[in-house]
C-alpha cells in the first residue's frame, strides 16, 4: 500500500474516532440533566431540563459563530485567537476542521452546563440564558485559548490534556460565583444547615452512569486520532480514566460511612464524578497506579470540599458542582505536576512542572471568577438574577414554563 493511500486511511480512522468521541461527550449533556434533575426537587425538574437543553443549543450556535475562532484562531499576544465569524477559516488540522468543530462544541457546552446545577431552583430562566451565551461565546474560549490555542499557558508548558481546568474548573468557578451571588434557597440556612434532598436518586444515579460512559469520549477522544500509536494512548487513557473514577467512588463511600455512620449515596455518586474530573488533566501522562492515587485523593477533596462550601462558606450548591468540577478540577490539574511519569515531582521531574500547573490553575480561576462575578453582578442589578419568593416556593416549572414535569 503506497504512502498516500495509507495517510488517507489514517485520516479516515482519526476522523471517525473524533466524531464518535463527540457523540459520547454530547451524551454527557443528558447525564448532567439527569444528575441535576435527580438531585433537586420535583417542582423544578422541567426548568433543569430546559437549561441543559438550551446550554447545548445556544452553545452550538455561538461557538460556531465566533467562539471557536476566539479559542483556536491565530494567537494575538497569547491571550485571544483571531476572530473569524461563521467558521470559514482553515485551521490546519489533520482531520477535517468540521470534525474538530463539533468535538470542541460539545466541550464548550459542558463548561456552560456545570453552573446550572449549582444555581438550580432559584435562578430566572431568561437570565440564565444570557449567562449560557456569554460563557460559551467569550469566557470559556479565551481561557481555553491560553492552554489549547497557542496561548501563553500552553507556551509556558502547562499540561491539561482533556480539560480539568480548561473545561471543568471554568464551569466550577462560574458555579461558585453564581451560587454565591444568588444566595441560598429558601430554608437552606436558618440558624443551621438544612439538607434539601433531591426527589429522585434513581435518575441521579443514571446521570452519573451516563457521565462515566461519556467520559470515555471526553478523555480518550482528546487524542484527536485513533490511527498508529494513538491506539495505545487511547487504551491507556481508558484505563486511567476508569480507575480514578472507581477509586473516587469507593473512597468517598468509606469516608461518608466513617463520618456520618452510613455510606452516603449522593456523595458517593459525586465521588465518581470527582475522580473523573481530577484525572482529566493528566489521563495521558500518569500511570494506572497514579490514577488510583489521584482518584483516592479526589474523594477527600470531594467530601471535605462540599462540607467547606456548604457548612463553612454557606454557599448553597444543590448538586455539589463547585466541589466536583471547581475544586477537583484544580486538584487534578496540579496533580499532573506530581504524578506525570516524566515531568512529575514524584518521578524525579523536579518542581518546575508543579509550579507551572499551579500558575495555570490560579490564572484560569482568576479569569473565570472575575468575569463571571462581573457578569452575574450586572445581570442581578439590571434584569434580575433570582425568581420571586412565591415562584421559588411553588416551583420554577409552573412559573417559568407553565407546566409540571410530573402529571399524575
């Protein structure tokens, strides 16, 4: 077989792999919807579904229109990509540009939808739509350019293979500012911290299983190819991704068993997600054993992080998104500087990579926290961020959408 035909076959294999991975990541949107719906009350389920549905719909249009070019266009000072409307430029990828566009679109939608759960049950739907548009069009693409688009963090040597920081922490920090500015749900804090149970843990568990499945597109798909040596990389990433999730779930179960007397279901489910988020940055460069350790540590970050957010800072996050995505995204990214088999401190790589990872985490956190704080503050002072007390008590489904999700 001549070289030209072999290259064509490799491009075909790589393209199909990227598209299949994009389908898996798209399915994660259903996982997020199920987790958020299950972990919240029945009177708000329709609102949750609408927000997740619109995150992807709005994100698809604005990321195609301008977001992709901001993220991946020719770098302007290492800060932002050259703006190109309607995705008409050639970006020089080995696989067709359209395949890269759809793969990156589903990533952008993931970053947007993370905040939905933390802001659940009291956010105005119309206001949330504006947030979803802005984060997908501007906030996520700019910090993403720093890392994946020939920006200054990428030039520095910052490592975030599939987006612990680029995707998950950005969404997590947006969730933190949104939930803090919104304030807690009615009845959450009245002298003590009150649990407000979700209405359907079966749906919540289904969502976690869907997300776990989707992560096998999220992380291995970030190879952007399945030909040649990429096959070994994909297999390795499948294993590290799965091991970290399993370790996170098991450790979280035992921590909650010890601290609360019973193994907690909702926290254990989030433990798996925390392990998945944490391994996403270094899934390609850590060993299977390193992945297990990262997963174990993510379980501690998960339990004690949620206690910090909920009981100490008294920020109401109904689904734990701030800790799962923000804190574990930051931890997992920094952990690359410790556990990467070549650059990591524990493997003789010195302190350099750990320092670079920390700089990147702090820079992206400052960007996401600062921009979303400005955005949510403007929205709160203009069109309003929160529904009325009557609407919150009676449910967003009826007042925001004119219907109930459960009709008996």
